[in-house]
């Protein structure tokens, strides 16, 4: 009984301290250094190697790699390979809007892929070009 009471008292004291410390937190600023100027805030440039570490904290993707390097949901909640892996069908997360209020939908995804795979997407050095050659 004494041991349980000590554990309970310790837990209560710990919670009280955590509330006290969280209540005294102050707003501040966070400075992040990057070896490369982003050049633009265009999401198509997120493939630039040095900019990718910053951009992935600003822009959301359809999927991400988890700690085990398996794909995990992002803006796509599900995906299915079709035609022996030559096409992929994504189920898109509902209720998402861009910063300007426009809806996230299949048209927005198609627009992004058209840009990325088109002439505009081939302008900069990408991680694939730098490490794949």
C-alpha cells in the first residue's frame, strides 16, 4: 500500500510540474540554416537536394516513406497499382484546401504531375539526376 501511495504521489507531483513548466513556455522564433537559398517557394522545386529538407516540412505529398522505408499515407489515404505497376490509382484525402482556399482534388494532382513530368519539371538538378547517374 505504501509503495502504491508513493507512486501515486510521484505521478501527481510530476503532472503538477509538467503543467507548471508548460504554462511558463514563451513564444519565440526558430532559425533554420540551409546550405542553399530555396530560390522559389514553388513546390516543384522540392526535388532540389538541399531544399528538400525544408520543403518537406512545408508541403505535403501524396505519400511518404516511414521509418521502415515503406510508403505511408499523406494526402493519399490509399493507393492501388494497376496494369502491372504502370499506373497507380490514389484515393485522395477529403477536406483538404490549399493556402489560397482552393480545394485539393484530382485536378490539382493532375496539374502537379503534368508540371513535374513536363518541360517545367526538367529544369533543375534533382536528387534522381544527381544520385541516379
